[in-house]
C-alpha cells in the first residue's frame, strides 16, 4: 500500500483541490495521512470534514512544529510500505501514482518531473525534469556516476536529481530511519536534507521524465530582519549534510557538491552580495563553509571579500594580514596582524586577496616557505 502524506498549515484556499486530486487517483491501493501543523485559519475543519467522509483519510492534529516534524509524524502514522508526499498548495494528475508505482518496479525510490506553476505570473507553467537521464540505476558504477552530479549538475545552481520530496516515492522503512535522525531545526531546505541522504542509501534508483505533479510557486521576498535566522538555518543544513555525507564511501564526490549547494543557498538569500558589476566573488567552491580563514591583503579585493563575508557569514575570518595595519588593530571588526605572525594563528585556509598574479605568486611561495601547505593557500588565480 502507498501512504500519501499531506502536511498542511493554514491552507484553507488550496487544501480541497489538493485532497480531491489525491482522491481521484486511478491507483487505488493507498491511504491519505494529513498532518495538520497547528492551522488557525479553518484548515483543520476542512480536513476533519474529509476524514468523516472517506475512510482512507486519517487526520492528525498537532501543535505547530514545522515541515520536518510533520513529515516525520506522518511517516510514523503511515500504514503503507511506500510513502509519497503532496504539499497542501499543490495537486496531482489522476494517473500520477499509477504511473510512478508501475515505473518504480523493485527500486527503493523513483524521482519524477514536475509542472511548475508561477502563480504570480498569470499561471505560467514550466515542465521540469531531472537533469540526469531517466532510467534505472542499480550497479555500483552506475550509481557513482549518478551521485557525482545529483546535487550539483553543471553549476552551483542546477540539480542532477530534483531535490523535492513530493515528486518521489520512498520505501517507508528507509525513509523513517532518516526522518528520525534529521536535524528538525531546519526550516528551509528540508527536502535537500532528506532526499539526497535517502538516494545515497538506496540500492536501486529510478528516474522518470513523467510530469504529473503541479507545483504552485508564489513569489516571496525576504526581509533583512530574517537574515540571521536564515543563515542559522543554512548552518544546520550544512552540518547535517556534511556529517551524513562524511559517513558514506561517497564523501569525496558529495562534499564538493555540498559546497556548491551552499553557494546557491547564500546567493538565494543575498544575490546582491554575489552578483554586482565590477565586484569580486568569494571563492566559496574552494573553501568549505564556516572554515577558519586568514585574509591576506587589505586592498580593494580584500575589502570586497570582507563586505560579502559580513553579509553571508560564509567564512570565519580570524585575522586580516597586511603590512599597512598596526598589530592587533581592529578593522571592520577583524583583528589585523603582520604577515610574519600568520604562523601564530590557528587557521584552516589563507585567502590571498590580491588582484595581481605575480604578487600572488610571490606571496604563495613565501607562505609555503613558512610551512603553509599549498592546498591551504587560495587566490583569485588558482
């Protein structure tokens, strides 16, 4: 049996269409588990109304705990061997689960395409599929090639396998084990925090180009007041995924993709900090998130880097090395040191913020002579 879990919070205007689309499925061996996450707008009454009419619907009411907790509680209540998700704002085609359950065969997971509906753009629709070719991936060599590009396909802004939870079908036992462990403080990026861990633990994976899930996208703006909270969320995602990827034999191919994903998350939070005419961009793909970094150079490039770091908190800048500043002088909240004292600091990387290749080369040679590993020296010209 398939358990379709619908987490819902204050969705009175869309929940009926969502539930009706699941009730209209041609695939008949399923139940619906609705997790009402403390709705206050009348959604709870609508859900109870459906549960009173249809035996296959089970409604669980809980205090507001967020999406990950809702999915976890839904998975615990699920009676089926398989689990699918539908968001309360969205709806699915009548053939959706019939097609996916047929294509899934003996695999632990199937990931399909989606139909994105841009609600604030007159309902404009776009079809989106996995960038990696459709088909079954079960052999070790096949899966390694799949894993190499599933989180970051061709750039930090593209996925090889779509990250959504609701365009997939999972095996309950494996999914529940991941839901039990995931950091439930994560409130944005919940899908990524689950989907790719599940994929790494799957023996057989099926990708499908079928698009039968309608995903409503509403434009949203983020206020500056929320940025500190948002960056805390990113820290939780990174810590969770880094820990999980590091426990697998695929860590060498997954950790670089994780850094690319974090670049995308930070760009999404504060695009003006990354894309601006004549402004240098931090080399976040070469220095892991939250690394302890010494900035070498306080010219225009160094100042541009520091401005971005103050905005996104991607690195932990422990010192700023430059000959023109006095020892222990504080500039932009960062301790300044003479280059000769770099060896006295505990750091993981040195970022040379100099926009001149010959000078960078000289500095790099000098640092290596000071026993700084070449792999820990990063510059614009690497």
